[in-house]
C-alpha cells in the first residue's frame, strides 16, 4: 500500500497530482513534438518508437498520467509497470550521460527534446519517486519487468 493511513493519503494527494501532472504534460508535449519532427524530417516513426529511450519515456508518461489522476492506485501489475518505468528511465539517463552523449550532436528543437528525454525525465522520475512518492513496496516477483528490454 503506497500510504499507510487515510490522513497521510489526503495530505500527499495534492503534491503528487501536481508533480506527476506537470511531468505528464511536459512529456506528452515532447513526445508529440518529437514525433512531428521525425515525420517532417522523413524518418521512420516506427524506428523512433523502437528506441529504448522513447519506450522508457512512454512508460514514464503512462505512470505519470495514472499518478496525476489516481495517486492511490495499488496492484501487482501497477507495481511492475512503475518499477519498470523507473528502472528504464534511470538506465536511459545513466547510459546516455556516461556513454552516448559525447557522440551526439543535435541542433534546434531536436536538441531541446533530446534534453527532456535524456536528462530532465530521468532526473525528475527519480526525484519524484524519492521525494514526492508514492513508493510501493517491491519484491522479487516484481522484477518480471526485466523481460521488457529483451522483447
């Protein structure tokens, strides 16, 4: 259970909804804008959405929307999706910043979207999980999300 009692739940709902609502709006805009940019540049949308970075941002978007609308949600499936999104976006940020970033040279709007996907969302997701919550309990069975990158 994300919150232990009703008063804690009522006290925390406002900040959780605001934080994840803003995250959802920013990420929605960025995903749509990146999709339009990709299309107008004549590149493949299917290829774009096959990247782990985009997939992890889509999972984060989904969890942010749910947390903005119903922050008290709690189920095994939800825990797996939330953990998968958090781990995926954290991995995206770490690998990109430490390995890939020196080899990427973007300009214009692509650069702005790139910063949202690779820096802002990984940092916001981890900070949101740690400081805003809600934090569900995870156990070994929740690691089923690890099949996602292999698919």
